[in-house]
């Protein structure tokens, strides 16, 4: 019995010693990890490094970020200020918030900073992508892409975008059960990208396969760059390779404009624009450009579409004001969208209240948090140094949330963008849902057009209601989206509902 007690005490003492040793080892290694990054400061600059924590060795603060979402950045910003350092997704970075700080980063492209993506993102998008190009190559490629989103091109896409949205709303309304709006918005934006932007003629089965593969690609786009058999990075590479094979097949089978097509899609315009600028896209460049076009129109558009529908559900008075604007412009009659004349791009752009609604959705629920850059030289922000070689991430969402120009910043208030109030007029970099500078989003006009058409169709052809007792919690990683989706029941407007809306219009006209 005595020996048993002695053995137990000895075992506990050994365990305690091991735990203490491990704790000390962890503390020492973490301290060395912090010093390793502190030593990278530019000795020729007297300014201090940004405050912040680099977390644990190698993994940094990635686990904290994944668990806390947007709360991670808010807590660090509150503790360390608008410019702080951290270590995420396998690399050190400095996160930047605030209009003036962001302005300096964006306007310093090619001089102070250059584009920089996480290794996984850069590899998966490919070396020929616009996102990865820099300097003169970026300027030339951007010039080629600019024609894809020109006014003339958007006019060509408009009827097809409207058709795809109408078909989706009909399917949603015919479903006897509530739909998951976020998932269906992903399908809608993907279908728009494949059928409208790329002009691919694929079967429903092929579309489902492409959609599933592309989701795997996007879900692993920002994974840790660890190339192991079951890692997210390896899944992303497999998804990319599968996509490229399917895209090459679709490109080779794609009909030309001269073969009976009634409009030029974005891929047609892209290839033609490249020829006009003295180059011809290789098959590999076309495949990477195609994935980039889908990527640009997929996750962010689905996120913004879901946010739009959620806010129209939360604020029925906003939906009614949209209908009033459509009636006033002669676009809504007897409860239906007037079909005598096609919806024109200039007409859509002229709907001022609709424009305010879209802007407010993008301010409060900016799909993308920000973007990455690398410091080409040491420079100053907010009284601290940004050392040469460090990654910098400027935050769009945090800048919106902290901008002093916006009153009651957490409220959904489209009128803040009205001509009378014009809260966004006080500073160009207080509101930047599409970034800014020479790398501002080229597809912003297409994205806002899509959201405007969706809002018009929702206001004129659908009745919808929340199918759950309360609205779901919204998370921000990798894009803004509701947890477990947004369950909504859609109803088509039948003849009785049309009569009710028509009487409402008559009463409104009599009142006016």
C-alpha cells in the first residue's frame, strides 16, 4: 500500500514537471516568435512597429480569427488602434482601417505597395489572372478587361441577366417549401456567370457538377498553403484542375457571335478586346480568365443578393418605396412589371431610391472584408512604420463601420445616400465597397446592375416572407452570409394579388 502511494505521488510529480516544462517551452517559443517579427522593423526609420500580437509559432492567430470572425478584428482594433500587426493564414500582416490610411495604401499602388494575395489564393487563381498581375502587365490586362464591363457590354448582358433572375424567381415561387436564399443566390449568381457572362451551353447536370466543383474551389481559396492529401489547399487544386478541363471543353464547343447568337457575352468581348490590343489569349489564359470572371460574379454577388433580400424582409417600408418609384416611372402597372417596352439600362440607372438601397446594402453588408498588398518600401501610417516586405491588408468593412461621415452607422438607412443628405459625398474613401485606386473592382457596374434588376423583379413580381421565427445570425468569413442560410417562402403574384396592388396604385394616385 505504501509503495502504491509512493508510485502515485511520483507519477503525479512527473506529470506536473512535464506540464510545467511544456508551459515554459511554449512561453519561451512564443516570446522568440514575437521577437522574430519585431526584429524585421526598418532600423533606418525611427517610428515604432505597429502594436499587436503574432499569436503562436507558425499558426499565429489563425485559430482565433476563424473562431471569432469579424469580432477578432474589432477586438484587436479596439486594443491596438486602426493599424495593428497579426499573423494569419501562415503569414505576418498589418491590418489597416480608416479612410485616410486606406487612401494612402490604395493610391500608393506600384509605388508604396503592390498586390499580394495569400499563397493559396495566388496559386489557385493562376499566374495569368488579372488579380495576380502587377505593373505594366496589370495595366494592359485591365485595359482588356475594361471593355467587358463597358456601358455597351452591360446593355448586351441586361436582357439575359433579367431572364436568368426571372427564371430563378419562378422556381423559388413554385417551391412549396421555404428556400435557403443564400444557397439559391449562389446558384443564381453562378448560373448568371456561366450562361450570361461566358455564354456556355451546358446541360443541367453539367451545371450542377460545375457548381459543386466551383464551391470546392472557392471554399479552399483562402486555405493554409499546406499541400497534403486531405488538406483544403489540395482540395482547391483538384477543384481548379477539374474546372479548367470542363472550361476548355465548353470554350471549344462555344458558338461564335456570327453563328446565331443574339448578344456578345463577356468572354466574347474579352477575346475581341485582347485582339484589339495586339494580343491573342492562349487557352490557358482563357481558362484562368474564365475562372476569374466566375469568381468575380459568384460569392460576392450571392452575398450581396442575400443581404438585399434580408433587408427588404426586415424593412417592408423600403420595399414599398421601391414599388412607389417603379409606379412613378411607369414601370409597375396593375401590380406587374410593365412589359410593353424592354427594361433599359439608362432607365435602371435613373431610379434614385433603388440606387440608395443598393448602396446601403453594400455599405452595411460589404461582401468582401478587404484586400492584400505588400510594402515595396517602408512608409508611415498613423504614426507607425510599415516595414518593407510586410503584407498589408486594408479593411473595407471596418472602414465603413468606423467612418465618422455616416450617422447612426449600424442602422439600415438608404436615405443617407439621397441627394439631400449625401453622407457619402464627404470623403471618397469612407465608402469603398469595390475598393479604389488602380485596382478598384472592374465588375462593380455589373454587380450593381445585377442587384438592381433583382430588386426590381422582387418588388414587381414576388411576395416573400421569412420562414423562421427570427432572422439568422450573420457571419463575415469568407464573405458576409447568414449562418445556416436564410429560409424564405416565396409566392408568385397571382391575379388576386395583382388586383390588390392595382387598387393600391389607384388609391395612391387619387391621394397624390
